[in-house]
């Protein structure tokens, strides 16, 4: 085994075109990722294949072309715009005598640079360790060594086994710490629900302008830049709508095509803010020619984290870069706002977005009296835990009469989990 070279910043980029949409990546987006990681692209190798080569991902001719590009440009790292198997990475490094990194590893590296909070650093480290667990064999020169001691029989424990055991121990340790953070987040969400403060979560493709919109709405100073994954750690701020309704605005990590599953799993506690939100503002770069594809990519991730049923308003941002677009609202057949066109940079259309949110929370609140019998104690307890009970009294028959106020979405989830039909609630309200 060769000694792995130290990672560097002069990079050769490799991008292949495949006939199947599921395997395709974008070269321009890849360049942005590379620059965001702090590397300097010195050469780009492009090609096309029907299927990846099982040994090198690219053909042997491309391997030679990549080697020449490394020598001619004094490159220190080769970056693939595709997901490589551990064997392919290992084979390429042997042939090229150069550090090889795939798309997943590149994104993980960017996240490692951008994580600022303790939770964010733990989540990134977890994703890196899970990714690394399948690649432990690469680049080591001492895996054949075994350790034992006087009185020990057998070959002992190989270095690879030791590394794998230490890595698994660290993964368990991080998961325990993240569980504590998860409990703290859950407690914060319960407190907000008891205070009857709904949550609005900003989601969207990376670099769509979420953080700029967040700053414009909340008056915060979250870092915003024209680069991929400028914001990684989630930020929450309280905002008061024109109607006086307070809401919590949450800015989350941006999504990207083929977001690594290791990252989605590691950031599940952070993305829980999105899944538990009352409304999603799906921020879209209206000026982007690939915006429809970006929308589909974001919706795929939302489905993966279980947030596909959360009420969503599409926010078409960056109209200041377009000649034929002005700030306006679009509604569906039921007169509900489904799209808002605005510019987070200039502030044009921000009032329309605030108006749309005010309408949503006005319409989506269920405020009625309901009657619960003696067998409904569990439901009554859950309503109190959610902070939904505004008043309570007992009728002559010993039933509970509750005045409740909560989001219709939460009511639907509650009644579905408890196995109660909505007509029962409505009937009880009418007789209350």
C-alpha cells in the first residue's frame, strides 16, 4: 500500500455524463461546490459513459488523461462529481498517486468548514464517521500489524479492527450527545406550542436566498453570501405579523441535488424543525434556469424527512434580477396563497409575504368547544400537553367541556393518532 498524500487545494475536476437522469450531476454546480470548499480548479476532465466502470468509475483512457492533468497542473487532489465506492476511490488513488475525493466527501468537507455550533459540529462529525466507516482500509500502511501481549494467544487485534472499534465507539458517543440536544429541542418546541406560537421554517435549494430573506423578515444578521451552504447551523427568531400574531422563523440548512444520506441522517434533529413546522416557506431562485429541477430536489428531501405534508408556500426570490417580474401573490382555486414573488435583497414584496402568512394562520386555527367523555382522558391530557385548552368545565352528565384552540394540522394529526373522526369533534362542539 502506498502512503496517502496530504490533501491540497489545486484540484482536477472529473465530470461524466450518463444517459439516466438519476445519475446526472451538474458541472456548474460542481464548480461552485469546489470553490466553496476552498479548492482551486486547475483542470476539468469531462466525458460520457453508459454505465460507470466497476474498477475506476471512468475508463482506463480517462485515468491516463487525469494522470496527465495532475502532472501538467501540479494538482494535489482529484475531485469527482459523482459518488464513488470505497474500492473505486482506493483503485484510483493507487493509479493516480494522488488524493481522490467524491461528491459526498466534498460536501462533507464543506459542512465541516461551516459548522459553528456544538450541535452542528457533532452532526458533521457523525456524518463523516459514518462515511469513513466503509473506507477505513484506504491509505493505511500498517493494517497487517497485529498487537497482542504476553499470555495472549492468537494473532491479536489487527490495526483495522482497532480503528473500526474506535470509530464505532465514537459514533455511539456522538449519538448519545445528539440525543440530549434532541431532547432540548423537543422541550423548546413544546414550550412554543404551549405559548401558542406557530413556527415557519425556511427551506430551499442552497444559495436560493433563504438567509437573506430570514434577515429581511426578522431583522437578524445571519451570515449570507453568494455561495453554496453559506449557512449551516439553524437559527430561530421571533417575528410579529401585521395582525399582531407572533411566529417563530427558522432558517435551516440548504438542500442540494443528491444530498448525501449520511448528512440527512446526521442532521435529522436539526431538520426536525422543518418537519414540525406549521408552514414551510420554500424559497426558490426565480432567476435560476434550473429552478423546476431545484424544486423537485427540495421536495424529495422533504419527503425523505417526513415533511411532505406540511403546508407550503413557494417564495420566488431574486425578482430584482429579472426584467419581466414584479412582486405579486398567486392563489389556488380555494383562494389560498400558494406563491409569493419578491426580492429579499431590495425588500420588494416582503409585505405580501407577511400578508400571506397572516392569512394562513388566521384560517388554519381551530377554535371551538368540544365534549369529551370519561373514556377520553388520554385525549384530554394530550390537549393540555399541547397547550391547546383555553377553558374547561364539566356538564351535568360528568363530561368534560373543553374550549380548545390549535392549528388544524395539529388537530388532524392528533385525531388520526387517537383514532377519532373529525365529525365526532364537530358534533361535540355543536352540542357544547
